[in-house]
């Protein structure tokens, strides 16, 4: 069976081989594929593997041999799942692979905003510590997390792991989730409405999927509810945030800082307003990308394909 990977570079830039997938069929891996190249490259494929390459209905209909789509991610909005269902093409994702990595990175961002470690290290190397009369100095406020409130938007696997870490740091945990769910065993914890969460939390972290209903949900109105000393973190999807509104809030001092690992268009465009916003950390969509997480992603993708070949597909989203 012919397997075509349309955009495999980010999963395997050289340290995460396709060995397990190669065992399952005739494998062709493209590092990157433009929209105009998809039909040509996948036209005779029975299994197509994608990460960010888009498979809308108009493309799916032109892949006559297609039998299965494997998505190299948890989010599967790159595939028109309704169209694939009509074509009797199952689509599988990888629901669990980056939980610990993304949660860890969330706190890397939060702790950087609390302590500005990179800034202070640079100042030391520039000689500013050596020039001090005192044994220490700091250029920004230093913030202790214990006793503060962590607000988590989206209380699924990653959101719950972030809550556990926040609790370990001594924070109260607040959560908003469209579905709700069971309360965790630790205390203090409380579910809140979205508005309550933005108003009460000292740090807000996004962990919900992006849908047609919540695009741009973090806007001027919600940001206006935040405490001036609060932090905003987004490691979920850039489209959840109205970036112009976030930049305006930062520049006006309406929140202490923001850290985003995702933006609305990736790679980031030069005109993105967050690039010139005050107190804004931007990282290049790397929260998911530890080698450990990428190896799990590769393993489960191989399991998804193997299960399909056996006639019992798993992790099917359509």
C-alpha cells in the first residue's frame, strides 16, 4: 500500500526516523508540500499523512485511491472531516503525545515572565552585575507564583496537566471548559465562566481547540477584564486571539505581559502586531516539539496506520 507523507520535516528533521511507518507500506516522505503540489504528490496514494498540509473537500475529491488519512497532530482542522466521511475515508489523529511537553513549556513561559531570566543573564554578561555596589540587582519585578490564581481555558488533558503543575507551585486553579468535566482532586480549584476567569486570574493559559465558534474569542472585551498585573499565555492556537486587541492591551499596560507560542498565521508575518507589542514573548510553535513528544507522535501514527490496515482503525475523528 502506498503511503505519502506530505509535510514530514517538523516531525523528523533528522532525529526521529520513519522506520516504523516504512514497515507498513511503500513510503514516500516529502519535507514540505505546497497546496498546488498536493494532488500531484498524493494522487496515487492510498494513505496520506499530513501535519499542516490542508486537505479540503476540493482536494479529497481528486484523490481517487485515498483510503485513509493520518494526521500528525491532535488537532485535525486541516482535513475536511465531513467530506472525508462522505468519501468513506477515515481520518485518525494522535490524541495524546505532547501533554507533558506543552504543560512544561507553558510554565517555561510563565516563569520567564515572572523572573526575566534571559534578560538578567544578558545584563550580567554585559557587566552590569560586576558594576554594582550590592551583591545583587534586578531590572524587573520578580513574581512569586505561590498564592496566585492560574486560569486555564480548556480543561482537557493538557489543561489538567497545567493545573497539576500550577497546584504544585502553590497556585489556586481556576478553569473554564465548554464541556466542563470532573473536578480534579486538589484544592483550591473552581470552574468559572470565561468572564469570571479573565477577571480573577493572575495568569491565564489557553489550552482549548480552535473552532469556528471561538475564533478570536480573546478580544478587547475579555482582555479588558484582566488585572493589570496579570499574564496571558497561549500555547494552543493563534486564531483564538485577536492579536491586534492583545497588542493594544499590552501597549496600554492593561496586563503585565503575554507569551505566545502560536500566532494566527505561521510562520509569523512581519505585520503581526504582537512583534512590536510591549512585554510580549513570542516563540516559534515549539511547545509540542521535544524529541520525546515527537517520538510518541511517530509511534502512535504508525499504530494508527497499522490498525487501519488490519481493518480496525483507531483514534478516528470522523
